[in-house]
C-alpha cells in the first residue's frame, strides 16, 4: 500500500512539473512573439518617419534622415539575405559573422545620427555631415557586397542545378525518341520470327540430320542429307520364328504332345 501511494505521489509531481515547464515555455514563446511584433512595429514607424523627413524636410535634418534611412534599409536587406541563405548553404556562416561585426558599426552610426537629429547647433552638425556621409557609404557598401555575393552564389548554384537538369532531360528525351530508329529493325525481326520454323535460328536452311541409332550408319545418313533423296530399299521376306529356338523359362508349362485316338 505504501509503495502504491509513493508511485502515485511521484506521478503527480511529474505531471505538475511537466505542466509548469509547458506553461513557462508557452509564456516565453508568447512573450518573444509580442516583443518581435513590437520591435517590428517600432521599426516600421521609424522607417516611415525617416522617409517622411527625408522628403519633407530640407537642410541638415533632411540629410540626416536620408542617411539613417539608407543605412537601415541596406543593413536590413543584407541581414535578411544572409539569414535566408545560411539555412541552405552552411558556407555563409562566416559571412554572417562578418555581418554581425559590421552591424555593430552600423548600429553605432545609427545612434549617432539619431542623436544629431536632436542637436540644436545645426552649424556643427553641418560640418560633420561629410564624414558621416562617407562613413555611411562605407558601411552600406560593405553590406551590399556581402548581400550581392550571397545572391550571386545562390544564383550560381541554381544555374548549375538547372544545367545538370537540362542535360538529364535531353538524355531522357533522346532515349524516348530512340523508338523511331528501332521500329524498322524490330518490324523486320518480328516478320522473320513469324516465318521461321520454331526451334531454328536465322539462316538455318539445311535440315539437321537425325542421330542414327547405329554408329555405322552415320556416314550414310550424312551422305543422304547432302546427295538427295534416299534410295528405296528392296522388300524383305517375312520369316516365321522357329518354336524350337524359343527361350524357355522355369515358370512356363511344358507343352504336352498331342495324342491321336
């Protein structure tokens, strides 16, 4: 009884622990989903705001907004391309590591541009714009180099796969069309097989001589096969068997002599 109660208690504890673990995992997944949604919404709002500033404002504010928009767009496109490619090509892992290092510089530049948007001294900011523009171009150029290299690699693999597939299809199409060249020969062989006698191969016009029962008659049979029809043999007389030459067996009864009255 005590063992049964212990087992039931252990099962209850196991079920409770499993339920707690599943609940924690579900809450964590839901929280990550909410955080991802909030981050995506915030990013969309910021991109929309920067696009509006780059087209609606002139001067230093518009230039800073344009630099931030081009930087964010290039970095996000490269990130999506590399993460999509590394799932199919493991050799892009090093490129992902390089992009992670580049992202650190990009985030630092984006934060600096964001701080300069709130800077009241526009003259100082205008003096910093050439260096900021050059730095942005260097980061975006590196990001675009990684992105286009990954895309070119994926396209090259796709072209190689398509070339191999086209070669296989050409071979299969040629094999399927091979029946047109084999049809006359197959018809001729079918006609020859229908006219030939069963059991004889093609080209056997001469009959095979039958194996003689007597070895001494082999030469005469072969001569008859090549020289023409066999000569007719003269009929032989039928001779009655002699009763005295018959073999007697122990189980046979002896013949009684006939008596005359």
